[in-house]
C-alpha cells in the first residue's frame, strides 16, 4: 500500500465532494491527495509519515479567486499612492485626499510622475471628482493621475494630459472617451481603458523586474487569504511573459490561470493551436490557460456600465441630467457577435466583463449567436460581474449554459450608493442575484476583482450570505444564499469555471493537495463572523506556503 507523506487528523475536513462529505482525516502523498475519510486513513501511515494535528481547526479545499488581476494588483500595491476611501481605506473627504497627495508629492522630484489609486468620489463627503483646476493646484509641477476605484475611470491633471499627448482635439477611442465641459475643454475625467492607456504608458513604463516583483508581492497577499488558485483576467503579451519568468524565479506563490486580453495590447491569439481552457502550461501546474477576456461595458459606480434603463440619479454636470443616461457599450452588438464567434470557432472559452443589463443582453445574444453558427459542447463561457442581470436573462443563461462570476461584495462596498444614487431601490436589491442563479442551478463563482477591492474570499462568502451594506442594511434579502453554496462558489465551482475540476476544487483522491486551514468552521460560526475567520495556513501541492502546520 502507498504510504502517505502527511496525514491530517483531529479536525473538521469539509471535502466539498458531490456527497457533501465532512470527515476527520486526510492523507496526502507528495502533491496529491491519497484519501479523505476517518480513522481508517491511518492505514496509509508508515514510519516516515508526518501526522499533523489540526487541533480542532477546519480544513477546506484551497480557495479559488473567481476573477481578479493579480499582476496589476501587485503593481498597485507597490507603485501607486493609496487614495482609498472608507470602507476600504480611511479617507472621508476631498480635502483629506488632497492632503495625502500633497504630502506624498513632497517626497518626489519635480517633474516626476505621481500615480494614485483607489479614489472613490461618491464615498467622500463631497460626492464629486477633483476638477482639473484642483488637480493642477494639488500637483503643479508633477504629472499626476489617479486610477478610480472601479478601474474604469482615471483623473488627470494638465501636465499628465500633456505628457500623454492628449488635447481637446484628440478623438475618443472606440468604447472610451475623454470628458469635456460645455465649452469643449477637457475635464479631469478619462473614461475606460482605451482612453486611459496612454497615461499609464507615459507615467509608469513597467520593466520586466517591476512586473515580476508585482507577481511576487500580490501572490503572497493572495495565499495569506487562503487562495491557492488565482486569476489574472486581463493579460497582455508582456504580462504573460513575465508570469513565466516570475515562476522560473520562484516568485509566484500561488497557482494562477491567465486570461489573455483583447483588444488592448492583446497577444497573437490566432497562434494558439488548441486554446483549451484549463490546459496546464507548466509541469507543476502552477500556470494554466484560461478564457480570452473581453469587455462590453464599464462600471456602474463610474456611470459607464451599460444599462437597459437610465441611471437613477446623475450627480455630475459633465453627464446628461435629463433622465436619459444609461452608459454605453464597448462594442456594437453585431461586432461583438462576430468577435465572439471568431474565438468560439477557434475553441476558446470566452469571458466577457459586463455590469449593466444592457451589456449582459449583448453578451447573451453573442454567445447564443456563436453557438447557433458553430455548435460546441461544454463551452463554459462566462459573464464576469453580471451585476444587474435580470430574471429573463438568467433563464437564457441557464438554457445556453452560460456561467456567471459575481462580484457579490458590491452589496457591501457600494450597495448603499447603488440604492440611493446609481440604480434605485428596486434594481439595487437585485444586484448579484445569487439565489436566482442558484434556483436555476447555474454554477457561479465569487470574486473581489482585486485590485478594485482587497482580495478576501471569506468576505465574499459573508456578503453572499448576509448581503449587508457598509451602513449595515440588508440589500435584497431574497437573494441571500446559504453558507455551503457560498463556499462552493470559491472552491468546487471555481475549479469547474476554470475547467480544472478533475484536479482541483474538492478534497478527493487523485486531486492536488491544495487546501486552506481555518481557525473556525464557517458552517458552524455565527454568519456575521464568517468574514473574520482567521486563515491558519495555506497548502499548495502538499507544501505549506503560508502560516504554520504546527
């Protein structure tokens, strides 16, 4: 009989298998699970087996990050000035934010770029952006930009516009725009990645070393939150290359699935002969291939999410205030259909970002069109965020077997503002409708969209179960789900979405020994306490990569 290298015992082991088994013992051989069960597992013990006493702690499959931007999260952690407002950070007013910027600028040379991140104007007392004049006064001698919390807006001062080569005559890129005032002058606000890209290229040209350090830093943060498989959902060719370089240097501390980005800085996607999602790209299974990533709208809290009905309230004078503004689509529907069909025909899994139900409608039509023109089995195409999906749209997603990855902590971070500003009560209570998806047996994942919000799968579970806002209100009680299904959304359904269910997602014989050990059992603690459960250790391939097994 094969001997185990480790046996875990004396704890609660939630396997997440199809039988919903909860056991007390787990046997591991090197990087693979031998067996999960009870006292009989000790038959795998020999003189060299290390027996690890869980001391009553809870062991679960390693957490899946349903969608985030690992490398850019590291970039933000290391190279951007943190301007996060409450509840993510501690800033409450524009004045406090300006003061932090001014203090930081004292430490940099004249003419040097300064880049901030995390700015969330509607979380501040004034509920507005800095004006261009204000930014020029705050940073008179430095090109200065701020990436909005959503990742879909950027604020720039006049020096940054000049360095990026943008003038009032610069045409808007497709699916993006530079906001102008009533006189046609540029404002501080830049919308969507195609318009934002020139500023980042001018302001922070990333070297290979900087990208690799970003991978190292972020992956350490991810494993501290129990994540064993992360995602980078927007990978350019340069980023792709540096993931492999970081891995070769032992700088990648968790597994990661890479989603090539289209169209900005996209890779030669036609060069992939068999682009099957879930393909392991390194021998140790640390890097795998994911879906091709597209965008169809922006962010609701940036007013660039594409809704079928107008926004509830418009609070900016640079947007139409006539009850007509509903955001906009990145691609015309016909163009999106042909683009999706192209990748669908090549064999790609396709994942498309959409927050507004107008964008979601476009995507469902595109997936239906692709399947009609080129029938395929087991595509597992994904709508990322899927925030305001309607009941009729969920019916069509169920029929077309389209998956969803929900950014459910929207209910916490922006729920109050969705209700009072962006969407109004009726639509806000239905954001991230997990119970509706669950009733239709649509497998879904949960994510934090890090760098947008801090990586924290247990906070996602808590949000899925409680749907509490930052002010403590319950937003859409009928969309709450139970704890076990919320855990499935960060374990076994994550593996399914990633086409990796044969090797990950549950604690079963033959699967990789990727798991997380928690101080408390999320199925047993008061629901309010789930978000505060401590990660004791994270194990990848049988090796403890975070915390201690003692």
